[in-house]
C-alpha cells in the first residue's frame, strides 16, 4: 500500500509560523576588552552560553563577559541584518554605538 508523505516548502513553513518572535543583537564586552557581536532570541541564555564556553569560538577563553549593548528587533531577519552591519563597523564606531545605546 503506497504511503503519501506531505512535504512543505520554505514559503509554506514561513506562512505557518506567522507569529514573529522578537530577536536581539548584542555587543559583548569580553574580559580582554575586545567586543563581540551576535544575535539571539534569549539574551540571558546566550550570555550564559558564552560564559560556559559554549558560545562563539571567538569568545572562548576571553571571559568574563558583559553586555555592552543590547538591541531588540521584531524578527530574526532584521536582527541578523543588523548583526552583519555592526560586524563590519570599525571598533571606534562600535564604541560610539555602545555610548549612544547607554541610557545612563
């Protein structure tokens, strides 16, 4: 007896998940004063992953870590676009971005 398997296209999967999750771009200040930029859905969990050595390869061995800046976006696509943009900035511009984001 033949079995029918329903497959979905990427577009169909996107349409099924119409509720966008907020995503975050962060600048992490490492223990050696370097900066790392990444994105996540869950900032506290991601910070814990970096601290435990399960974050990005770049951050391993560079702790302790703290968020230098955290930016919220409506969805993954916009967060990832901003992450790419920030990663191309020179350090001086990243520091200016951090200063502008600091409310205090």
